[in-house]
C-alpha cells in the first residue's frame, strides 16, 4: 500500500476535516496511532498546514465517506494511471568518466582501422562520442593524433562485445543491401 506524499500534513487535514478513526488515518498515512492522537490533541505537528488529499488526487470524497460510515474499512490511495513526467524513462545519455575519455580516440582509431564498414553514427552511439571527434580522427586532424594508438573498445570497457558484434552485423547487412541495389540498377 502506498502512503501519501506528505503523511503528517495529510494526517492533520484528515483529523481536522473528517470523522475517520485514528486507526484508519494512521494506516493510510503510515504513522503511529499515538502520533495521530497527538495531532488531534494539538501536541504533535503544531504549525503544520493540513494537505487536502482530495485536491492532490490521493483520495476521493466517496472513499472518505465510505470509510467514515464503516470504521473497519481502510482508506485506499488512488493509483496514478498517468505516470509523472519525472518517472518516465527519458533518453538517458551515456556518461563516460574523465578517466576513460582519454582512451576514446584510441577506440575510434581501432574501429576505423578494423571495421571501416561502421557508420559514424554507429561508432558515436557505440562508444559515446561525437561525430566531430570521429571525423577529426579519420582525417588525421585531431589535436592529439600523434599519441593515438588503435585499441579495442571492448578491452577499454567503452562497449560490450555483444553491442560491437551487433553494430558490425548491422553495418555488413546495410553494405550488402547497397551492393545488391547497385547490381540491380546496372
């Protein structure tokens, strides 16, 4: 069972505005029953503004009335049907720590040397770099080109072997499709 976002302020509002039992309020707000009694006596949560759970969409008026008539029932929080935007999985960018950023050019060089069929966007996605960096290494215009040595990105822990293999297979399939379309057009 979920609890309200602000349990004490919700409990203050329920104590002040409903005839629910202390046990019902304590179960809903996940607070001890003595804490609810202290709120009712004015000893606990002094100065806390009550938060209306109906306005915040945590309870319905009908649910409160139903529980007021039957003290054995417990309040049920309304489940969010539409997820909050903060809980939606966003296009999370892959973060590469500074300690590994210095080996990215080595990995790019290795991929360009041993897998020229890979497109720049594939390389960028695979090891978390930019197309500009890839182009500068390909054209030997990178600021640190004299110190770049081709090294396997899997051994550098920039990508997994399975993701590298998948990218290579996709690139080869695309290359084969292009060859077939060129042969058909001739």
